[in-house]
C-alpha cells in the first residue's frame, strides 16, 4: 500500500497528538505522586489505530483519507508489529531511559 505524502503527514500529526497526550498524562500522574506504568510497544500501534478510528469518524473524508484506510492500516500495523516491538525493545534496553508511554509512542511509530 503506497501512502501519499498527505496521508503520511496526517499519520505523523496523529502520532504527535498521542505523544503529547502521553506527556500530559505522565505529568498529571507525577503531580499526584504516581509512577509511570509500563507501556508495551504494541500499545502504541493500538493507540494509533484507535486515534485513526476516532479521527475518521469525526473528520473522515474531509481530511482526504481514502475509503478503507483504517482497514488497510490494521493490516500494516499487524505486519509491522514484530519490527516495532523489536526496535522499541532495543532502544529502551540500550539506554538508561525508563519505558514510559511517551517514549514508546515516539520510538515505536513517529521515528
């Protein structure tokens, strides 16, 4: 499936929104004294699909997403799951950074 530059831009925007949301959630949890919960890389893909579903319902064709796009993205995410999991695992285990939602979303999908 070839993605147009416009669609890639929308996907990046949606993931930036998810990363920002995770940043805000982490700050909110920290302000109440809660520690970050472990976040698996497959959750980043699930979160992307969830935001895609939400945005398609609210914006859909108005932003230029093709018909059947969510279904195609499900397939791509299923195909990419092993590679994303491996990359996030390698990145997280090769650094001193804790595995949190924001970092997993950033590593797993945005880069």
